[in-house]
C-alpha cells in the first residue's frame, strides 16, 4: 500500500504520496577517483536535558551507528565540525568524547576519519598566544586519537585579529607543530556570522591572497583546504591557484555536482555536510565517476540539489536541523531532538518542503515510517490532519 499524508505548504497544503523506496546498494568500496568525506551530525539523547546552554547529552550508540552508515557507503567521516554543532550546542567535553569514540570506531571498521580542532574549549581566548594555545590543546586531542586534523576557523581569532598578519602568526604556530598533514577549513560568514572578515579582510580577493600565502608557505603540511563559501567561481579559481599536491575539498553544498565533476584543468574533492543526508545516492554517483560515466553521475545527483539548497537555505547556519531531521525520517535515529534544542532552528513549512524533496530524491527508505514520523511532527505542531 502506498504511503501518503497531508503536508502543509505556503498555499495551505495538499496530500503527498510517497514514491517507492529506491535501491541504493552501496558500491563495493570507497570512490577511487575522488576523496570524499561526509560531515556527520551528532544524535542527541532524547532522554537528555538538551536545552539551550546545557551540556550536550549524546546518544552515543546511535551517533556511532550513523558514522558506520556513512563508512558503509564508502565515505570518510568528517567529525566534530560545524555539522556536529560546534559552536551551536556541542561543548568541548562532549567534543573530546566524540573525537575519541569516533576515531576508535573508525579503526575498528577501517574507515577514514578526520576531526575538527578549534578554540572553543572554554572562555574565548582574547590574545593571539591564547588562541594558538587553544588550537594546540585541541590538536593534541585529535592527534592522540589518531585522526586526521581539520583546522577550523576560530571565532576568537576573528574577534582578536587586527589584520592578516595576526591570522598568519597563529596559523604558522599551529602548522609548525602538527605531526601530519592537515586540512585547513575556510568557513564563510553565511555559515557563521562571527567569522566575517576572516583572514583579515572583508574583500574576498584580498582574503584569498592571504589564505594562499599561508597554504603556499606550508604546502608540505597541508593535505588540502575545505572551502565553504558557496561561490563556485571563486572555488574553481582557488583550486587552480593551489600549490601542487594540495587538494581542494569542496564545502559548497549548492554547487557540489559540477565542482566534484570538475573540468579539463582539475576537480574538487569533497567534504560536505549534505553528503551525510544523501550518502546512498552520492556514493553511487561517485562510483559512476570512477567508471568515467559523467552522465549517470549527473543524473543521480541532479534530484539532490534542490534538497541541498533547501537544507542550506538562509539562515544557512541552521542547516544542521535539516540534517538531523532527514536522519530521523530516514529511520537512522530514534527521535528528532538536537543538543541545545536546535530542532527548533527550522519551521514546520521548511521541514515539510525538505520532506517532499527528500522523497523526490529517493532518500526515504521506509515510506511508511517516514510518513508516520512526519505526521507525528505535524500533530505536535497542531497541523495534523
């Protein structure tokens, strides 16, 4: 029997009939032609007191199971990043535990793991020395866990820096003490307004010049750069300007199909939050690229782009709510709750449209379960029919 339910929209609402579940049997292994990480969220404990400002209560079993889901589809896991609510509910104590648990789980299944390090473990440091020390404290935790390091953008540095030289001073000290090659993350202000003017400039061209100076100087210590600016043209130009051997991991959740496909001059690899939501489709698409079949790649990813643009629509920083919602309606977690109460970050109309687009992309493996959970959410909001 076909699952259906009434869904609200801007014009009132209509009955939506779900499509048949797609067969997304994982490819036999990770993609060969691209390096691909999915940035994973944390699953909150539905019995925990996850209210704004409270310490994060995590459902560890389901959080790790979600990472195994991503590894099973051939992705590396990028953990303890903004998708995991760094700076939006995930405190440092929970982050430390997340890094250790996820890295241990990666070893047990042979999965690729990279984790974010930043400066958010307590009161925001206000001096360049204090900011560098905070980075190094987190670096030690990540390296001790055996994970690849992602050096995240720092709100504290954005507040304290007087110009580009201050950014270079802090990053030089951090990069000078890494034991392996790291990924540098340039997160745009659309994801975090506190990062406006990062690299010492509000002008994108000037900020890029500073960033390239840093990467070029430390190319031997930089595996790649993750760029989350939602500007495809800028990303392509930056990709072409990077030193040989330094990857560009796209963080562009709007234009990822074209950037990963690339052109005659190269391609982007991937480190994407949306891949956590579309992993079954994306793994098949990347397998098509491995077979040099771009037409199938394009056809598979095309239905996911409207979903991605919906999930990452302004205010973009609340995209984490959509990621957790999609995991819930797909049956990958038991409840739609988030640390810090962030499940309230998107309204019911937004989530209803997200639900329709996920169905159109074939990402609801159990239509009856998905419909039942969406009905429950609408009932809670007073919109059930």
